[in-house]
């Protein structure tokens, strides 16, 4: 029997999508954005009680209890205060009713130990602050054995005091899949003689890393893929001043390689260490996988050379249209990575996964700026100077 018109249309849609991936070198699948959580709320407060029902009047005390209590469509809302306990859970939402973990309206919660999703599904973690500066045992955040997870607009900083363990701003491991890391501010991680990472993918599938500001990794790397981490899209990030390199894609015979990786539309600058072979690069690989594309990035002030080709070490990769030039950040000393007028990063990116920038400003279609933040307007710049 002949295929129906609907089936034929689906076939041609899939065929065209596959052809587009082959032409662009992009990963063959993308992690889809989660819808809003519109169910009830589970409240958490440092002064609460984990035996309480989790209502606004009788909140829970720990983040772990909130993760355990949440049901599909619900929000876990954290009230203002410091959460010093290790937070781990396996909340399981659905495609139509994800679970969201976020601050309560107007609240400023701070998690100081670590946060781990292990076996979770359809979960959004948004707008939280993870600060390990006062907790030497803190690890950072991680996603294990989970799928359809979104980390968005979080601040992750300060982990890695002497005496603690290696830290990762966000770790993806144990086959986690369909992960979106969007618009996070990851900074000041690492201690002496350690290898730490802003974002580290050790084992995963279909990962989008976009719009993040990743800076000042004192003893490590900005973004590191090591092993079987396939279908990763690294776009529109600003990666600045890590001890090692900006983006590193590695593998070995035991852990496998990272295949189908796209690195595009990023600004990678200020990686100055040439101590070993994998340091000082904007983008570098060791035992890279198949289908790695590095294109349309702005590279500046990295130790391994001055032109764009010298700052990329990527054997077997498709490398094209990268530019070596000063991005003209608004105020690099204050880590304000908005772009000045005349920046060579302006209007150089096409449509790369995200419609808004790190600050929530709409990106123009087809002519977006490179990096996580777009050009500042003269009015915004004057307002910033007035506040400072």
C-alpha cells in the first residue's frame, strides 16, 4: 500500500533535516526547551521542617526534601536564606508538565554545598545561586543519569577552596541526555593544583551549551568534553580567563570520544597559560571524535598565537571563519562583557539555537552578535556609568 500524504511529508521533513545537518556539521538533534510548570508549589525555607507538608505556611527545610516531594508540573520554590546541606534528588516531571526548581517570588536563596540531579526527568533549575565560597566540601552542580533537564540563568561561583575536592560548575555524566545549559553565570572556581571546569561533560547525549558567561576558572577549563559526550552544541558563550583553555574536546580508548560537536558564535579570550600541551588555546582537542566543527568564533588574547588558526588546535575538525580580534568588551575589569560599538563581534552570527542573549535581550534574526551578550546601547552605557 502506498504511503499516505502525511507519512510522505514526514519522510521528506526528516530527510531535509538530515541533509541540513550534513551540510552545516551541526548535531543531528537538539535538546528541546521545556514548557512552563503551571502546577502547584512546594515551599522550602531554611527555617522549615522536612516533616512538614511543604505548603507556604509549613515549608520544608532542605532542597533535597523539596526535590523528593515535587510532582509533575509543580514548582519547588526556595525562600531567602542559606542552604548548607548537600542537595540531591530524582524529581520526575513529564514532557507536558516539567518540574521547576527556582527562588520563591522576590527571594534570594543561596545553596553552598552542592546540587545533584540523579535519575531525574523533565526538570528545570532556574535563577538560583550556588556559592561555595564558605563551604570547602562543596562540589558545584551536576546532572547524572537524567534526561530533559534545563539549567537556566543560575549563578555558580566560589567552589574549590583549598582542602576541598575538584569542582565542576555543571557536570554532565552517566549518560545524561537532552540537556540545556542556557544563560548561566559560572565564575571563580578552582583551587591550587586541581583541574576544575566551568562546564564538564563526561558522558551524555544531545547537550546545548548556550549564552553562558564562563570566566576565571583558577585551575581549570571553561568547557571540557571528555569521553562519550555526543551531539553537543556550544554556541553564543563568552569564555574568559581560565588557567587552561577555553573549549577542550578530548577522549581516550577507554572512555570514547565526543562526536558531532558544534563550537560556533562564541567569544573565547584571555587564556594565557602555556604550561602544558592542552593549555593556552581558545579551542583544543586530544583524540577528538567525528564531526567536530569550529566556526564563526571570535578568539582573542589566548597564549597560543595571534591569528585565529594559531589559537585553535583541532586535528580532523572542520575549522572555518574564525576571527582573531579584540572583542571590545564594555568593561573587562568589572567583567562586563557587553560589546562596545565597533566591536568585530557585532552581527557576525546567524541563527544559533537561542533567540535571547545572556541578559534577556532579543537577538536579531540572522544577524546576531557573537558571545553571550550583545552590543550595549549608548543609553544603557550611560545608565551603567551613573550607577557605578
